[in-house]
C-alpha cells in the first residue's frame, strides 16, 4: 500500500512542477544581448550592447541597455530605445519603462512615434496603455499626418484602435 501511495505522490508532484513551470515561462521576456549579467538573488537581469527583449504578446524592445526585474515584471530600456508592436507601430525614445503586469509603457525624454497608418508624432514623455491602446502626453507635441499636415498641441490623448 505504501509504495502505491508514494508513486501517486511522486506523479502528482512532478505534474504540478511541470504545470507551474509552464506558467512561469509564458509571462517572461525573451532577452538577447552581447553581454548579460544575472543577479539570481534579486531576480534582476541586465543586458548590454544591442539588447532585444520580446514579450509574450510580440512587442519587441531594442536598446543599448535593458534591466529586467523578474519579480515585478518590470523592464527599463536605456539608450536608443525602439519598441515595435505586432500591428507595426514603432515608438523611439531615449529611455522607456515597461510594466508588463499593467501593460504600461512610459517613455522619458525625446520620443518619436510612427503609427502603422503613416502618422508621425514627435514629443517627450509618452504614456502608452497597451491594454486600452491609448497614448497620452502632457508635453508639447507635433503630429504629422500622411498628407504632411502638421498639428501642434500642448497635450494629447490618442486612441490607436479608433484613430
């Protein structure tokens, strides 16, 4: 009797370990870089030199340096940051943070946005709510459409889904 119970316990243990492992890997970023430093104790990964991070939703983040805090699912990208989504929108900035848990991207410094429709936005400090697909900034911004019409604004909120 005891041998059968032990076998059942081992089987349940290994199955639960396997299922737990699948959930962990589904939420992580796939990060590549020339140099990667890992702090296992604090669950921090730092990539330097042509760093690229791809999240589970297909967003690609490229930068000179990326710091990822696994416990918070928080990513900091610095130096020539470029973020591309699966729709073809491109966000370029000096520095950006990505809170994966809340799906919020915040750029710091000079920011350029090129939308798939051909619209271009030049501003500073954009907040992008990836769940709601809404961009906003409280900075002076220049918006250029496909026909080269220019709109200047002191702040904006843009709904990507509804243009």
